[in-house]
């Protein structure tokens, strides 16, 4: 299985997926910490997270998958949502909460 196939399997196999540096309990960068906090505040109780620091192939592959150069990256129901700044904007407008609620049901 290629890295792109692995990533596709991860993002389509879970309703909410966050590619981040570290883990929700121990984020390794401020953007990843903010992303996990935003998801929690938006009502996401089950987030599948992937620590890109543990796998250099995933770290590079995820940037190509969505053609997005930075991490964290959020996927909901198999669709790329964006990074930390986009998540912040969506949270402020209520869009993130709606998106997360839709992923639950």
C-alpha cells in the first residue's frame, strides 16, 4: 500500500481526522494544540489523530494529499477542511461546530 493509499484509508475510515504534530494530550506545536482545542470546543469527542512526527512518509505525503503545505490538517467525512487558521475562522462563525455535528450522525 502506498502512502497516499494509507492516507486515503485514514481520512475515509474515520469521521474526523486530524494530522498533527504530537498527540492531543501532548501536542508538539502551538498550531496542533490550538487545533485540538478548537475541535474539543466544537463538540468533537472522537477524533482520529495521526502524529506526523512519528512517520516522515506520512508527514510529507499528507502535504501532497491535499496540496496543503502545513500541519495540522483537518479532514471531516473524507474531505479536507483546512489548517489551524481556517479552523479558527470556522469556529468563530459556527461552521466548525455544524461540520462536527454533521460528522456524528
